[in-house]
C-alpha cells in the first residue's frame, strides 16, 4: 500500500525513536524520584514503554498518511 503523501515512517522514524528514548529516560528519572532506592521497579516499565512508544508513533504516522481502506479500488 503506497503512502499517500505526507510523511512516511522512514522519514519520521528517527524522531519516533528519540521520543521513545526520552520516554524511557523520563520514566527512569521519575521512578528515581518517586521510589527512591527502589528504582529497579521502574526499569521493566521503562523497557516496556520504549517499544510501545515506537509502535504507537508508527501507527499514528501510518494512520495520518495512508488512504482509508474504503477509498482504495
């Protein structure tokens, strides 16, 4: 399926990856403040948040740049 104008995931993937890394770092830093010495609790959450942010960003770009299925003949 071709990308209908706009940005393709190839152009925005570096931005999505940076946003995912910032999300992971933010969760880690916030966990250090909130949990103190139990910061290890937030490590699995940060690891899960990074691929989830990449998947969500890619899905959002695809949703905004692809034609709806009903318009394709």
